[in-house]
């Protein structure tokens, strides 16, 4: 199972919006609504910010939103804040009854 | 407040074995699927294994299938990962995590470092 494709890095200024893409295949992202997103800061465990494509766990700000079109899922962060810096990973359930992660996208707040 | 604490990591030679444990508190442990995810130094996340609340269903990544075995003891609120035939590429931080949603992990341990080296 190949890793999902994510851009290595994205950046934005405070207050702006950024979108991170996560591209897979019809066997994972495109075939199931089981895409999740995680935020990881250096030296810490990942934090779940989106599950099942669009749902936010309790405590995650409304600024974070998820969507999917075809084989590509997206995470949008609006009203960018300095604390949003970190590496973001997508993950998707697959038809092989496994989970595959993306390679991660480093977000820099300028 | 869910808390997950991994233990059992360390330095092991190629071909060796190691058993990781994850102690859970603050939840009804048996209600949840649990998983193991690892992260090689400076690299991304890699899913390894997933186990149902009862322990009857277990799933593995191809990279560890046949070498790693996941298990749980609900009476002791404990999750384990038995690792054998370890390879240099198994080096990394190993996390246990809780899955209250389908294949998505909301609570993670602090990680346990496994180093496979001669």
C-alpha cells in the first residue's frame, strides 16, 4: 500500500486560509469516507483534528475543516494562527482493511 | 481523561524480539478499538496494527504481518505488541492509540523508542 500523496510544505500569513491536499486512489480515499487528519508538533504525539472526512472531535476549533472530492481529501485551516504550525498528516482506511497515512505536510505560519 | 502509557522499548539487535505494552486509564478500555502506529526518526507516520475491543479481530500492515502480534488484556486495561525478527528499518517511536471513530485515533501515548542496531 503506497502512502497517500501530500505536498511537503505549505505556508500562510496569520489570518489567511491554507488548504492541504491528500491524494489517494479509489481503494482508499476515493472509496471510503474514513479519512482523518492529524496535527503533530515537534517532539509530541499526533493530535486528531478531523475524522470521517468532515467531523471535528470535541475541542478542535471550527477553523479546521475537511472535505473530499474523488480521490483527493483536503484540510482547510482558516484564520491561520501561529499555533497552527506543525506537520499535518492525512490517513485513510483502505479496501484491504488497513490504514495508510500520507507523507506529511509541514505548515509554516509566516 | 484518557491516558495511555507505553513501555518496553529499547535497543535490540537485528533478528531479536521485543514486547511493547500500553497501559490505559480513564476509559472503559474494552469499549474501544486500539492501534499501534510508529514513526521512524525524521519520518512520517506508519500504521502497524489494529485490534477490536474484544480482541477477536486483528489487522496488520504488510510490513509487519507475520512478525508482530497485537493483543490486549481488558481485565488489566493493557494493550501489547509482540515484535519478533526485528529489522533495522523497524527503528522508531512506537505509539499506542485509541480509536473511538472508525480507523481514526483520538488519544495517543507518549511513544516508546525502539532501536534496532548491531
